[in-house]
C-alpha cells in the first residue's frame, strides 16, 4: 500500500474517535525536525515528503472531520 494511501486511511479513523488533525500536526512537527538532516529528493524516496503529506492531509481533512465526533 502506498504511503499516501495509508495516511488517508489513518484520517478515516476519525470514525473510531481519533482526532484527524493530529495526523497533520505529526507531519508538520516531523518536517520541522527533519529540516536539518539531508534527505533524498522525494522523487527518489519511497515515502512522500512531509510537505506533500501535510498538503494531502489538508485536502482530506474535510472528509475526515465529517465522520469525527470528539470524545466527551
């Protein structure tokens, strides 16, 4: 399964009560932490860049939030 598909599936776990915004926050923090390390270009990597993941999650969030009910 492609990494992006896994990210999308993870957002859909909103139906199980997971906060979908947490996934975005994770990739923002990961991107900030990895700026100091040298990484291959995304084209040569097996994983999307953190920036790509955040952009994709931003696009998927409305769908995930429709299913999300915050815990009481």
